[in-house]
């Protein structure tokens, strides 16, 4: 799947082309045209050689990077509009037998307080998240026989059934858990609660992977790389991939991510539902986190995010609270479509005082969820908790067929406004309500499609009259 020689050769071959303004314009024009007028039979926007050329752009060349950024924003607005999906991570166990040199949960970190949430503690965590307005979770666990996939599935079912006043409910649970086999994937699927299965390869470079994972259940490169194939073979609806930026050359990692994405698309007609772009952050007793071997600076980070948006326009791009508020704000206009808010990476962090000693890694955005939402509103973005596709069988290939044609915005836009209206009624403070209802009014006026406008008006009336979970 990952031909390292080919990828390195492409990066070397395109260095000269990356200096040509005409060549860059040619690539960006092609990407923009195909994303603006997608065909019913989806064609890849760019070749890997095109992407390699963009990756070799000098990030300090403002002329070229600004053109790149404008193209990424155009494509994002065309496919996703101005909505931003919000979620929160929920760590259930930090027991781990893996040896990852960049992670605070690593087995060698003997100073970490190990814990598995009890059923009652899990319920308290979910209740705390619901009171922030969250309706989408990513549930996580470590890799250790003390806490099994069966334990995790039981906790998924508990979390999915927690309810709080006034209308607190988790409508979608994604999972970010260790590589598992087909039989376990079938168990996950059978819960009927799991949306996207997320797993980062961490690094696609084999030598680096071996160095960063010297022993333990995560040390098998091939087993991890083939996980998404097993997941889709087992019937999982959607998968999310990612690379931990800073372990190896980010240009290699981006080309590998796209190679992986296209392999899945060719084999299953399902590209990745999401791609995550985490950078290494400091973690307790994790030597690599203090001095990443290939640290990615902000300029390169913005460039690679824009390139991913251009290269896979149909895929959601996830940004976590690893990043500080300023860079998160900038990346909203460069392709990011999903962000976490109010996150905690320690066990039980939402329902008790935050204990950084039990965290997987350090966070750079510690703002409360309502602060993040208010900023999104002021920037003109629609905060969204929409989960309609998963209740309407718009998953897997069905979702991809809509997204690749550029039509998903027609569904996501009104659904996002409806979930936003729910938040304003149930959880927002007065300042947020005032700004939020003004945004909904402006967005409603901007709709030109008569049937869409009629649906939204009727659905908003239902929400105002205390009906919840209204969607197309």
C-alpha cells in the first residue's frame, strides 16, 4: 500500500516544479474546477505528483501560499459551507501496554495514575459533557488486557443511553481505539451506536515506526496499516485516518495519507470519512514529545492542511485542542471542518478537577466549550452537532456518493442550523443567544432554494416548540 521509494522519488522529482508559479496555478486551477463541478463519477482532484509539487512549495513564499490558501477556502466553502462540527473526546481507560515514545499513556510511564472509569463515573462524565451542549463524542481507550474491547463496548452502550435535562443526549459516538480484528469490528458494528472508527497510523515511515514503537501490541506496522481494511471488510460504516505530525517528514506523511485514502476508495468506494492532523505535544515521561525529530512549524502546518483540503475535498478534516486558539482560528479558513471543544485528555477530567498528571498529552486550547462556540459565531461559522446522516442511512458509500458530488452541503446546512438552534435554547448564555439567533436569521435569509427554505422554517418552529432532533 505504501511505496516509500515512490513517495520519496515524487518529492525529489517535484522540487523544481514547486518553484514555478505557472505550474502551481495549473494545479490549483485544476483542483478548484473539479471540486466546483464534480462529476457523478468522482475523479481524484489531483495526482500524487501534483500534491508532491504543492508540498514542496516554500511555506515562506507568501505569493504561492496565499494562492494555495484561497483555493482551499474556496473548496471548503463549496463542499462544506461555513459550518464547523463540534465534538469532545472521552477517555475511558489509560491502561496501556504500548511503548510509544511520544505518549503519556506509554507503559514505561510508571508515574502515571492508571484508571478505568467505573460505570457511575462514566455516566458522570457523559452528563458533564451533555451539560456543555455536546451531542457527539469520540470515546478512547488504551491498549491493555486489563480493559478489553468487550469492556469498551459495554461502556459505549452505557454512554449512548445517558440522558440529562433539558434535552441532553449523545447522538453519535465515534471511537478511537487500538487496532482490532474483524470479529471485534463486527461486535462494534452490532452496537448500532458507533459512527466512525478512527485510528492514526502515527507514521507511515517504517523505520521511524519501528523506532517509535519498540515493543508491545502496537509495534506491528502491517497489522496497524491494514486495520481500516479489516474495519470496512467487517461492515463498519466509516473510518478516519491520520498521522502524528513531527515523527517524520510531513511531506512524506501527507502523500502516504493520500495513498492510504485512495487505496480505500479504490477497494471499497469509501474514502476516509475524516483525516486528522495532530502535531506532537508534550507528554509526561515521553522523550520524543519534548523534542520531536521532525517538528512541524505553523507555516508548514497551515500549508499541509490546505493541501489536504484541496486533495480530498469530500473528507472532513479534524483539528483538536492540541493546538492553541490562534492557529485553530486560522485553520478554520484553510480546510478544517471538525474541531473538539472543552477537551480533557485525562480520565474523569470532565466531572472533577482537571489532573494533568493523568493526561495523554498537553493541551494548548483550554477554553470552555461555550467560549469556542461564541468565537465561531463571531467569525461567521455555524456551530454544528448534526448527526442526521447516521440516522438516515447516509453512511459509507451512500455518504461518499453525495459528498463527492458536492451536494452534502444542501443537507448539512439546514441540519447544522437546527442543532445550533437547539444549543441556543438549551445551553447558551445570553451573549451567545443574541449573536447566535442573529446568525441563524442571516443564514436563513441567504437560502435561495424554496423547498429548503420552507423546510428550515417549519423545522425551526418545531425546535422552538420544544421538539428536538429534527433533521432532513
